[in-house]
């Protein structure tokens, strides 16, 4: 579907061409940012695109851990984050010391680190994963015991899918997804009895238990596009709901709860994106040592 662009969006794309920059956007970004991006994806697709892109400059419309991951995977590229304070509260819930303490407690376990984490935490982990790759990577890892950090909900979901391994969890969570309750899920299903329910694995176990489909942002989008169901309840951020309503006008798309919004993902406005391209701000800076230490676990993720 081609979306008509407004004047500022056209100027952004012209300026990106002039600067030789690639604009990447996450699916939780406001739709007007997604429309002004060259590529829109989930965390995994963004990381892979950043690594494979020919452009030397990448403007990443998302949150800090995504921009840091792009920098770690492509250290020679300039990575810009248009809103420097766009963080992820879940990523801030775990420190390298927590990981080292868990390693001491479970000396035979390998550390699997959700990409929603800082470079310093990735540096003390064995492998990274995203929500779309976590189950596959856990199965393929050469370890019988896995410490999963920082998301307890995604960790439990992976453990359920990979029962042959033993998992230990860190108590981190996404404040936006974890807020949804099983009661809200049940109420939505009662209100829309013909709808199927698709949910992100950052939601609580009891919410996932109500779902017909569990997946990453792009997997939820694919599910909605391909399911024969005409009504879908979405258990993730509002921009996914908005994108689907626009893309699939023949289907009815509902949100599982009101106010399902990640405020950090809404910090970048079109003006910030233009400003980033015009002034070359805000550049992600990591030391060579930080990049080197975190690269192994992220490279493994992309390879697996
Ligand atoms: P995805 O990997 O599904 O894009 O999720 C990223 C995220 O931050 C979800 O809250
Ligand atoms: Fe972080 Fe949650 Fe926002 Fe995703 S939705 S970026 S996990 S706070």
C-alpha cells in the first residue's frame, strides 16, 4: 500500500538521500515516522538491516538499545537516534552485576540476553535474542541450562516452548506489556467472541494462556494478514493496531486494553527526524572496548 507523504516526510526522504542515510523505524513508532522510513521492522529485522545496509549513516527511529545494537553490529557506521532520551525501562532493570551474580549461582548455565538490554549487559552474556528468535536460539544453544535476562515473561514463554532445558529467570519486565491482566484479555474475548487474540510474549503468562497466537511485532502483523478470522484482538502496542486498521480495512482490529502505548517509542516526531538528518544528531557513541565486549553475543544472535 503506498501512503501519500506530507511535505515534511518528503523533505526527510530527500535529505536522507543527500546524506546517504538509511532510516529504520520500529513498528511501535508513530505511523507518520514509519511512513517516512526506508525500512520498518521488529527488533530483529532492524538489527539485521543495520548490519547489512550499504549506507554509512543509519537514523534509527526506536529506543536506545536498538540504536546501540546497530552500533555494536556495525561499529564503523554512524548511528543516529533522533530522540536521545528514548530509553526502555525493561533494559534499565538489569545491570552487569546482576548477571554475574546469576552466573555464580548457576555456574553450568549459559546466559541468554533479550536484546532489550544495555551494551554492558550484552557484554557479560553468551548470546542475545529478540522475541522473534528467542525460542529458536534457546533450542540451538549448546547448553542444557539457560539464565534468561531480563524479561521474566518472555523467559517463561521460551521455557515452555523448550521443555528439554532448564531455565532460570531475572525478574525484569516491560511495564507496558506486563500491565495487561488476564481479566482484561478475557473481557476482550467476551466482548468480541468471534475474534482471534494475538499477543506479544512480553505479556504475562496468564495473558498468553488466553491467546490464539504469540509472536513478535512483525509475527503478529503477519498473523493478522494471513488469518482467515475477520476480527482480531491485539495484545501489543497501539501503533500495531493503527497500522493494521489502515492496512486491513476489511478486518476489525481491537486493542486488548486502552492506553497500550509505549511513551518512549512515541518520543520521535517528524521534526526530530529531520533535525537528526540535518545536524547529524544524536550519535550513538560506545567505546571500542564496549563494542568489542558486546559484539560476540549479538553476532551470535544474527548468525543463529
Ligand atoms: P519486537 O522484537 O517484537 O519488535 O519487540 C520489541 C519490543 O520492545 C517489544 O516491546
Ligand atoms: Fe521497552 Fe516495553 Fe517500550 Fe518495548 S514496549 S521498548 S519493552 S518499554
